[in-house]
C-alpha cells in the first residue's frame, strides 16, 4: 500500500490533508500509486504559493503540481489524469528534458 503524505517545503514537516472531500481523492491516488508501482507519493506545499502541491513520485521530486482545489473540492475524477501527467514529468526528467518544463 502506497504511503501518501503532505509536507511543507520550508521545513519538511508533515501536515494532514484535512479537507472533508479529500478522502476520496486520496483513495484514488493510493489506488493509482499501487497499480503503477509507487510506494511513496509526497505533495510539497510552498508557503509563498500554498495553492500548489508539488508532486514527488518515489524519490523523484517533479516539476509538476496539483492544485489545492483537487483535494478541497474532492475532484477525484481528475486524479488518474493528474497522476499520469506527473508520471510523464518524471519520465521527461529522467530523459534529461526537465529543463524544457520550467
């Protein structure tokens, strides 16, 4: 079962996703992670831009983010596409194309 966590960029401290509608989104992220072989998914929040949660798949921190509203509004129908895009960002980075994503 995948470990899904949320952390603050400034200090690395974990925080809880407390939005009531986020539970279904997190279930879908966990299911996606399990079926795609990711044991760890971390969402990083920067204090200066708290609406963006930057995605980390496994050990790879990506130049890809999901909007906070995905969680707060329970937009679970977008999860598969969002996570597939994140996986694509990971593959671009591994291939050396991350400089074009910035």
